[in-house]
């Protein structure tokens, strides 16, 4: 699910306008940088979000489903809209 699609789903679920505003990874990292966000944590988060931007995020399967005791849920199910 893209960030735009996620924002749209949250918007429907909350009944409010939620928008995704795309910023460059460099701007995002700069905004996070500070005493509460050490450089290693910023870099890790940026790497993970880059995978989502490229459509490479994975759905929880296998061992995760076993640990949770249930299968993966869709974002609609999580938000109560699907």
C-alpha cells in the first residue's frame, strides 16, 4: 500500500482529511535529526521507508502469523473500513 493510499484509507476511517505530502528523503532525515533521533535511527527509518516507497513492503506471513496467533489483516481491517 502506498503512502497516498494509506492516507486516503485513514481519511475515510476517521472522517477527516488526511493527506500525504511527499518530501525528499534528505528533507525527511533533516527534519528528524536531533537529540531524540540519533543518526543511526534516522538512517534505519529512512531505509525502511524507502522500501515502502518502492512498493517492497511485505505483509506479515509465516512466523509472524504464528506468533500473533492469526493471519495478516488488511489496512482496511485495521482501520475498520474493510
